[in-house]
């Protein structure tokens, strides 16, 4: 279930803000690595995985792989539903990625906001506080109780560091195919 949790943590909610004229924002793709360490809801977390993130319109697809490259989980999320298929054939479904994460792992994490953060933006429907940074190539915000730092964010962040209480999540993007 660690792979399921990491995949859901990474995918975020698939809702996409409409652009003027009703068009959906441009598609987005990223490949990289994820490292989550610390404690969440009284559980120790220590997860390291590769990911392939694809958003087309309002559909987000995330493939989560082992450090050796084997696909461990594939998650697909839309504004109406989320599904995950594990490498061993197990599948699960829910109305959204947040609910699916809680159902599979019992963990509560800001899955919905990550959809925005990985693209270098604050979630548009929540209050955001800009935080001071040490470098002009870094932007830090506080949102939904998380401190989010975007590194080398032109046009998208190459690295993200997310911190909340005793959990730290590092996302490193190696390619935007």
C-alpha cells in the first residue's frame, strides 16, 4: 500500500481551472522522483519512487515506479472519479483522489493541492501566504497548513519541498516531456 499512497499523494486532484472562454488549461507532463519521510497520522513514512505524471485536460494519469523502473501503480483521476491499479492487479475506485488515498492507506494528505503545486502554482481556491526566501530562484508559500518551496521554477519547478509538521516530501522533476 505504500506505492498506492505515494501515487495518490503525487497525483493530486484532477480538477483544472477553466480558462477564459471555457477552454481547459494546457496539458502538462513531468517525469521525476519522489521522496517522502517523516510521520503522518502517527505512521512512519519512508517512500522513494520514480513517477511519470500526465495531465490532459481534466484527466491526470500518474505511473509510480520503483527505483529500478518497474511500474508499481497507475492512477487515473478526473473531477468525478479516481482509480488505481497496482502491479499485482488489485484495483480501487473512489469519487476523488483524496478519498482514495484515505480509503487505501488511512492517511490524510493535501492531495488536491499537489495538482497545482507540481505546476508551480498555489491552489486557486485556498488562501495563500508568500514566505520570504533566500534566493531569487526560489519561491515559498504557505497553503493548507503546508510550507511549499518551488526551486528553479521557470517555467515549472525543477524541485519542490513540502513540509508539514514532521513530514517532508521532496519532488525532483527530471524532464517535462
